[in-house]
């Protein structure tokens, strides 16, 4: 078929991929409100998103990848806030992190409700965990900080997210960090 303005989308490949990713993400979150991830088929997800299966597989390997991509996307602004903070101690990071969780409360509540909060651990470890090039002390310190953040986060979700970010930072600081 010869391409012309009537049969070619004005959207770039990048624009189409962004469109597909956004629609798949929105559809998956909508479906997760109704049922667990393992009960959602790729066909059902694509139908809900209004995209073809080929579009799904061009952008993702699994349904979990959609959630991990979205997590990394929303978590990135949180990490930038941590990096740009004039106060670089762990308590300040906790305050920023829990403010982020409060901002995206509905999303994180859904992950917790569907037993998918473990995906957050992978993102926290990837962003602030140990790096292969780090010295031994840096690697262990990074691992300690990352797993501590995840542990506090998981327990906070399990307890119903009652404390605000200031209270969490204060409790964390009270532990000597």
C-alpha cells in the first residue's frame, strides 16, 4: 500500500507508542480494581485499552512490565526531589518518599490490595540500591538504606497508611538514622 496523508497516522512512532503505553496502563489499572492481575488476560487488557495485541507485545513482555514501567515513571520525580533536596539525610528522603506515596495513595493502595507491592521493592532497589562499581561499604550502605525504605513502606501500607510523611520521617529519625 502506498502511504499518503489519508492512510498514515499523523502521529510519530514515538507518539503512537506513548499512546499505546498510556492506554494499556490506564486499562490495566481499571481492570485491577475489578480483579487480580493473574485473572486479567492480555486479550481482555488490549480490548479494554482499545489496542491490538501486537501493540502490547511491541511495548511490554508482561502485564507486570506495565506496572513496573508506570512505577518507574512516577517514582522518578520522587527521586529527583530527593536528589535536589538541600537536606540529604535519610530522614529527609523518608519525608519526600512518603509524601510521594500520599500523592499516589490510590495507586499504591491498589498495588497493596492486589499483593503487588513487591514491585515497589524492585524499583527502590534499582534506584537507590547498591551499584556494581561501588566499594563494599557503599554497596552495603546502599542496600541497607534501600531495604529499610522498602520495609518501612511495606509495613506502612499493611497498617493502612495512617501516619503522614512528617510522622514517618520523625519515627525514622527516632531510630537513629
